[in-house]
């Protein structure tokens, strides 16, 4: 037992994980491990099941069947212990636009029970880390997409999580901001030994930062390994080519949910109202 | 408990930052107050019932509380849409504390709105029977507000998006208001209406406010307190339970 443990220090273990919505299996019998301290990239076309997997790992969604362990705790049962051990940057916005950057951080610090004595220093440290300290007093609704993302990363790291989940953290950002964000992430991983679990559509980014990669398609994992291994196995020059070999070239369509429609409507409305 | 406080604080900050919401939420009650109060006043007086404004103001205050607290509960859908709900749901905090913090925040705002309507009505000629009863009025405003915030939360936990919102507005909030005795006395109503008003929790909120502000109750403070307290507690538990089942 002890020997097996030291051999594979897996901070995330997933076995036969399945999530069904009525008859449709969004995640279908998925198994993988993430080692402590590594950067793990979860890749796949739209609607492949990436976000659904993250939601199950982060206690937002209950699995239909299968097992998960996050730093030794089960997200489906020991939710509080699991919630303490990770930080997350969601695919879409999750800040309170009416609050200032500092207030968003402060809210997070309080609900994650960061002791009062260190709260302020910790918030300052993280806001400086993402270069938003000067803008701490501004309401988030006046921030650009890149600034919001950086604030979300700072917030996700505030309570010193062991694992950081990043669901497409660079979606819709310009190359400058993308680079800055990846620098931050690599830096964190190296110096704080934070395990990073990320999804992205940009294969070149995954190739650059990830130690290990898993490709998911139609809810199933079709390939796992280091970026090097996947390229070698498919005889590809880039990870993108390898990705296309595994997932084919058909374009996927994601069904819009009621929520998406509403989000669109609200965007139209706010634009018309001029903010 | 600090989580409850920070959620309460967030509701208040959001509220006081959106000036349009403050003004918007006051428009409807003031319209009712002036149109009905002065419109029906003469008839009410001729029927020998006294000053209609005196009678109406507690009802309009209850209406303000009903609307504001139901909206606060339903605001969860809003948070879901803008993503902030996920931030609270991944946090290592009891779902009941989240719900409690939100509800207390909503109740505080509702009471504040009720007091603004009350202050304006003083200019419209409303006279308080006994100012010493003011704390009693606040207690009942709080009970009414908690009850309807919990109801709003329960409903919002079951809804995916705003599609069903109009339905709730037309088939729940408006009937609750109109069939509560906010606009008319509960004595001598036809049979069916008597029963409907009896099963409407807002009736007891309106009644208690009337008792505290103009010294006339239909059910009596004790009954009002018991009904609001018990049904409010039950709804808080139902709301908390449904909210704890929310997945995003």
C-alpha cells in the first residue's frame, strides 16, 4: 500500500466516471489520473464532455456512476473537504459585476475562511500578482475581458488551493493577455507546486504548458500521454495534427440551452441600454 | 456565520449601488397609493369606513415588502445567469448559510423599501396611531419579508431561467397581493374570498401592520405572529433544501 502510494502520488483519480442527461451520456466511462504538481490538459472538441467532467470534480454536478478522488476526498460525498482543496476559473464569467475587484476578493476570502489577520495581505499579494492592485477600487463591470480573467485567477488562488481548475482560461483574450496568463500559471506551478487541471481549444498552448494531455471526444477518452507521446504515436509534427487524427475533422454542434439563450438576450439588452 | 454576514452585505451593496432599482421598485406602490388612495377615498368614506388612506398605507407597505422580497429570492436565477452562483456553490460553506445570508439581505432591503413608502405616505396624510408600536411594525415587516424571500428562493431553485418568471408574477405575486386584504377590509367578505384570504400568508402581514400602525387588527397579533412565524420557518427549510439541491 505504502509502496504503491509513493509510486503514484495522484492528486486526482477518476475511474469509470459517467454522467448521463436522460439518455445522452455527456461523460461516458472516463478514467484518468493527475499527478501531484503536474499541469494536466484536458482537450476535446466542443461538447466533448470537458466542462461536465470539471463540474463533477468540483462538486457542482453529481455523477451518474463511477468514482473520483480529489486529494483523497470524494467530490460526490465529502464535498466540504473537496471544496477547500481546489480553486477554479470557470469557462464563463463568475464575478459580481456590481462589486469592486477588492470586494470580489474580500467576499471570497470570507467564505473560504481565510483568517482575518492574513486576509488583507493575501488579497494585496494576489491582486499584485495579476497586476490589478491599482484597479482594486473599480467595479468589475468596467473591466475588460482579460482583466476579469486575471481577477478570477487571483481569486481562485486566494485560499492557497492544492489544485487549480482552469476551464478555457484564455477564451476570447488577445495574445498578450494569453501569454501573461500562461506565464502566471507556469510560474505558480513551478514555485508553489500547485497542480493545474486545464482545458483549452488552442493546442499550441497545451503543447507549451502541459506535462500530460488527455483527449476526450463524445464523452470518452480517446488518447492520453505527454504531448510528445501523442505526437510520436500519430506521426504528427504538432499537437493540433495529433488532435485531429484522434478526433476527426467533423465540426461539432453544441445545443444551446435555455440558459445560453437567456445570456444572449441579456447581452443584447445591456448593449441596447448602453451598459 | 461570517459567510452569512458577507452574503447579507453583498445584497445591500448591490442594492444601494443600483439607483434605478431603488426608484423603480418604489414606482408601483406609490402609484397604487395615490391612485387607489385618493380615487377610492370618497366612496370609502361615504360607506362609513373612515379614511381610506389610513387603511391603505399598511397594505401598500406590505405590497412593497412582498414584491421586494420575492424578487430577492428570484435573484438567484440572475446570479445563475451571470455566473456568480457558481462562485458561491463551489465554496466550502453550508448551503443553508448561503440561503440564510441572502434571505436576511433581502429582508433588510424589503424593510428599507417599506419604510421609504411609509415615509412618503406621511406626506400623503397618513397618521400613525401610536409611535411606540413602531418596533412591533418592524418585527412584522421582517417576518413577512423572510417568508416571501424564502418562497422566492424555493421557486428560483426549481427554475432554470427567466422563462417562468412572468408566470410567477401573474399567478403568484399579483394574486397574493390582491387577495390579501391589502386593499379591502376582511370583514363580511363572500365565503370563497374569506377562505382564500385566510390561507394567504400576506393577509397576516397586512393585518399585523395595520394593528401596529392604525391600531386595528382582524386576526389579532398573536395569530398573525404564529402564522407568519410558522409558515416562514417551514418555507425557509423548504427553500434551503431546494437550494441545496441546485446543480449548475
